[in-house]
């Protein structure tokens, strides 16, 4: 498995796919040692499947042997040389020493290589893989590049891997860089699962995404090598890769390199001033620069790769490193260098040193103020290690854990928080809250709720206890009514001051929670007053409290206000760069957008939330946003996407507890069934939702109209009585017209014919304009009732409105149902809406070509319109025919006409990671 290389794999896959289709292509993959070039070639070899593969590797010791690398590559194809034109065959044999070489144009060998590969493809395709091309002999490299630039329709895929600096003009290049943080963490976890959190953090920081380093550094740790200073021990393989040239340099240059390695910002002035006491001069930089190890300008000294710096540093004796760090600390004498000076002193410090610890704490504070939470966490932790046991050490550990929490590093925040002693109650409360936050994001909601209630019990003041219990209610919300009652009861019992903004948020939250579980004050004026109080005081101020307020508004049915509050909070997150905080905020915004019928916005917001949550490993928000995306896919009628997202939402990270996304997944699947008129399946799912442990959650309340519709369709009106009463109670408490509209629609479904029309009209009158999907559903149901009573002209009015809305929203199954109803009234509408039918199985390019071919255009005419070659047009037709089940162009017109090519795409365009 290649971690974090999805984009690179996609590029390689495209090259391979093109070759299989008869279209040749070349790609040069570049990157530093250990970056994953060879692994990508191995992937290409495996992905080639049954396709022929030929391989070669440049070998440094053979760089002086002409055509050695090319001979290794083409050896399996040499039995085809006789098929080449005579001049090419002679040139190739001479190059490989198979015959007497004749004087000629060296490019003739390249042309012979092109011809030989085309012959070897034999009407199919062939994959050529060349590794370490920087070590190829020059003749082989020139011939290969000549071939690469002339590949066309031979079915050849040529992929060359080389270090930076390998010149390949005119050929597509894929530059590999270090893995992104989530991918690096995944690779490290797969190959070094036994690392402690601290060592894992240090390996990730040192490797900077280099896969070889991520594999080699843990091995060095496992070998028990001594760790000193701030650099990790490097394995023999890594040192060999990066120190070969260093060892050839003069001693003064090596010492200067060590100073530059220890002074990691690369300031040339500082490096030279610190190196001067060691006897180094500016001219000693020249050999390292000439060797390509350093890049030097008037202001900086930069290593060609961070791992070169680490290798230089690690190879030096410990005593010499300490001398260098001391020299650097003395050289960094400007006020703006205070943070760098503190770190150099920390490296040299041994035992407890309060002066250096205090300097590091100041460094951490400044880093946190700039949102540099990872740096802050490291500085606080190092300060704690230099502090004698006691309150200051515990405080610094807490600060380090909290900074790691801001960074979103779940493992590290837990490891640091667990090191905080329980002597000081206030510090213990803060440490427990960090552990609870990690548990929540990991989806361990029972653990999170337990830790939060424990911390609240330890809190001396009611305000910190209230914040903890707000979070406890949030965690309990996903567990069940008993847990909610316990957390909400504790929050309700706190003696909060009446004029505190936090009090208003707490009272609003407890009101909506008690109402959701059927234990609250049903008076709508009470809720309205508490919402107004919370809004007036800014929902308590802090990020988490505002989010609680926005979520509470959603539970209360105040979706427009919730969207505004959450949107403002999201803007604040973006302004401050709070990426780790965005998943729950984005999820809240996406829910509001979905409730308001802004499905395209909701897809974008939920997709971003899911992406960030996956990067951070926040399983709670992965599950919930997957559920929201499943719901959006259900609206669009995309069954495969809906089920895939629902599976992700139903993944349970904590045994014995409901999956965090369970209610959304159940609602989504039920809505999918409802859209396709699978009434029995819909009713079963909705009944399970409404009788299960998460019936109080948003989908539980908002899917009541769906349950009532499914029950009414099946004639099981008694199953709808209790849910309808619950919906009516919610409408009374919330005071929202859109909920009243649902109540009227549901009553119309259950009412006798004499009363239904008035109820449907009342529902339509109360549907606000910002909820088009639900209004269209009411119009569809009303139209169906009118048609059943043979009032076809009136029914058509309702059907037309519903149909236009469903088409605009991309609600495919609902549009199809409405179209069928319109047909039944005698008003024909062409084809199913919002889908291309079997045409949806085609790529966009294939669909364009098929539609033009169906009009009778030739391949040449189609190519002229689409700016393609006739060969490309023929290729796409060849691939599309089997997908459509046709064998001749004359059949295309009927297929296109039957599938309405002018239709709209589904609304939910996101595909889950499987």
C-alpha cells in the first residue's frame, strides 16, 4: 500500500490506461532519495497486470559502459530485432555488442528502440520501467529520451525514475515530495506500531514525509541507539544515502556543515559567526556548495534536503554537537533570536534548569500566539522536562497537552495529559478535558462522557464545570436518553450566575435536550426567550459554546439562525487558520444547508468536513459527515453512493455504543427507499430509528414525516398516530412554520377526503421558500390525491411545480415519480429527469462522442467538433459500445433518445473513500 500517493498513483494509472488503449506516453518521476520513486515503479509493475513489463536500473559503477542500461531494459525483446528496418537493426546490434558496430547517427539507436518497443507490444501494450536513471550511462539515457519524446500510438508506457537534476526536456514530469502528515502517520503506524507516542511524534517531525526515513528511523530506535539533542538517530541505510559525499569534504567544511545542520533556519550570518570559533571561514562553504549539498546565497545556507541535515548532525560526536549548540546560542544575540537561542540552550542543558525552562515557556507562548501549536507543544514539553517536579512542571505539561489538542494531534495530547499528576485539582481538570476531547474525536463517546463528568465533579468553580458538562451533554447526545438525562441533570443543577452568558447557553441547551427526550417544558415562549437570551449574549463567546448554541438551534428547528451562527463561526475558523476545529463546524453548516434545501452547498461543506476529519483522524466527525453525505446522495437517488456513505457512518469505533452516524445513515437509507417507492423497507428502517436509542437526534425528529408517509402508503395509519403527536409537540415548542407545514401534510395523508384538501393547502401556505424539496414533496402528495379523485387539471398544477423543483435540485427519483404522475394525467414529459440512464456509465468524453455519433456524424466530423483526432474518437466509441450494449452505430440514436441526454447530473457528486 502506498500511503499518501493517490495523486501520483492516478498519474501512473492514466499512463498505464492509455497504453492499454493503444496510446503511448512517457513520464519522468523525480524525487530525493527515499521519497518513494522505486515504490511507485513497483506499483506500476503490479498494476500492469497481464501487460508485458520490461525493467532496467541505472547502476553507478556501470555509468561508463555505453548502452548498458538500455541493453538490460530491452533484453527480453531482442528476438524481435530482425523485424526492424535493416539500418535500425544493425545500429541496435552494434550498440549491444551483438555485431560489429558501424559509424552512424547515435539517434538511430533511439529510433531503433522506438521501433523495437512497438514490435514488442505486438498490437497490445508494453510497460517500460527504468529506475535510478541518474546513474544510466549517457548513451542509454539519450536513446531512451529520444524514444520517449516520439512515442505516439504504439501502446508503450515508459516510466523513468530519477533524482532531481535528471534532464528530460519535453517529457511530462511527476515530482514526488514528502508525504502529507496523515499519510506519513499512516505509513509509520503500519510499519512501526510499537513506537511510543513521543517517539512517533519525533520520527514524523524528523522525517518530514520521507517514506524511507519513516521506515528507517524506527528501526534505528528499535536498535536501541542513544537519542541525544533534538535529532533522531539515523539508520545505516539513511546515513549511507546522505553522507557519502559529506565524508569526502575537507574537515573544516564538515564542521561548518555541522553548524549549518544545528542552525536549522539556515541564516548564513549566524552560521558563519557561530562557526568562526571552530576555525571555519566563509570559503569553507565552497566545497559543500560545489558538491550540491548546500545552496548558498547572500542570506542563507540551505541543505538540498532536510535529511541531509539530519545525517550530518547525527554522524557528529555528541560532544562536538554540544559545542556547536553553545556557539550558536552565543551567536544568536539579537532580541528577535530569543526563541532560537532558547532551543539551543535547551539542547545543551542537563538536569533541571529553571532559567532555560522559563525561556522555553516564553517561546511556547509566542508560538501559540501565532497558531504554531505543534511548536508550542514541543516547547512546553521540553520546558517541563527541564523543570523540577511540582506545580510548574505539571502546569507546563498541561499547556503542552492543550497545545497538542489545538493542533489536533490526538495521540500526543493523550500521552501528554496522562503525564499530568493529580495533585492540583485545577490542572487535573484541564488534563482530563484534553483526554476527553481526544476520546470524543476518536469516537469513544462513552469514555468522553465519563471523563467530562469526572472533571466537572473535580472543578471548584461552576463556570469550568458548566463548560465540561456542555461537552458531556454533546457526547451523551450520541449515546442515549439515559446518558443525556444524567449529563443534562448535572448541568441543570449547577449554580450559575444569572447574568453570565454561559448560563443562557446552558439553559437553552438543557431546554432543547429535555424537550427532545420528552421531559421538558413544552411552552414555546420559554424556548423563544432562552434562544433570544443566548443570541443576545453571543452564545457564550468561546468556540465550543457557540457551536453548542448552533447545534441547539438545529435541534429546536431554527435552521436559518443555526446556519447564520455556524457560518459566522466557520468564518472565524478560516480567518484564524483553525483547521482542526473546522470538522464539527462544517458539519453543522452542512446540516443547516441540507435542511434549507441548499444541497450543492451542503455537499461541498460536508465533503470538506469529511476530508479534514479524515486527515485529523477524527472518527466522530468522519461518521457524522458520512451520514450527512449519505442523506444528500439519497435525495439525489444515488443508491451506490448513499449505501457506501451509510456504511462509513455505521462504522462503530466503540463497542457497545451506537455508531456516531447511525441516525443519519438510517434516515438516508429510508429516504432512498421512499424515493424509489419501497414503502415497506422505508417503514422498517424508520420504525427502527424511531424506537431506537438515537430517536432524539436530528434525523429522528426530522424523519417523522417520512415515517408517516410510508405508513400511510401501506394503510398502516395506526403506526403514524404517536409519531404525528410527537411532531405536533415539536411544532408547538419550536414555533416554526415549516414544522407546522409538515404537521398539516402528515394530517392530510391520514385524513378523510373531505378534510385532506384544506390540510394540503394549509401545508403549502406554510412551507417557506427556503425549503424547496419539502414543498415539492407536499405538492407531489397533493397532486397524487387530486389525481386519485380525477381532478386532473388541478393535479397537473401541483405536479408541474414539484417536477420543476425536483429537476432543479437533482432529486432524481422524486422527479421520476412526478413525471410518471404527469404522464398519468395526460401530460407527457420526455424521459427521466436528472439522469442519463445507461449513458451515466460512460465517461464525459464518451457521452459527448456517442451523442454526436447518434446524429450520424463520422469520426472525422466528430473529431473536428471536439478538437480530437479521428483515432481518439474511434477509441472512445470502441470503449463505449460494450457499456451501452450495442454493436453498431445505427443503434446509438435509439439509445440516446431513450435516455434523454439533456438531463441534469445528480446533486451529490462526492464519492466516499472505500
